[in-house]
């Protein structure tokens, strides 16, 4: 009976240490390879690497830029190349007609989403990216 208890304690201890080592290794992997795709050191989000139909965007809005977050479903996300997405067509049209300010539409649309997902996405992105307006389609 004593051997069973000792073996059980040793097994649990070894498993706990192994889990802690694997967790520490994964944290290092995450810092090195995963987090850099989400938030760069210089304050830039790489939206394309997060599977949004957009490029990179700085967390802080540049002076003279009017920025809108574009939330929505698969129509907002778009299946076309970034340059031809509706958010970029709107931004190009506005920028061609009004040269005193720069307009930037940040496309954070996701396929197959509903109202609750829009609210969650807005809460997430509005805390991270400076913006003037939020548009939902």
C-alpha cells in the first residue's frame, strides 16, 4: 500500500512539473511567434495576419486622419483583394474628393457574424484602435 501512495505522489509530481515546463515553453513560443502577428512593438496591428481584409493599422490615429471602424459580416469582410473591398473603395472616393483630411476605413468585418458578435468586436477593437466613427454593415 505504501508503494502505491509513493508511486502516485511521484507520478502526480512529475506530471505537474512536466505541465509547468510545457506551459513555460508555450508562453515563450507565443511571445516570439504568435503575439507579434497581433500587436507589433511599434503600436501597429497587422490585420491581414489576423485574417481580416485589411493591411496594417496603427493603434494611435495620425493627426489629420478621420478613421472609421468598419464592422460587419462577410459582405464587410469581402472576398476581393484589399484594394477592391468596399471599405477601400469608399476611402479612395472620399480621399479623392476631400484633400484637407485623410479618411481611413479599418475593415474588421468577419464572416458569419450576428449582433452579439458585432458588439463583441466593437468592444474589442474600439479599445485598441483610435477611431472617430464606427460603421456596421
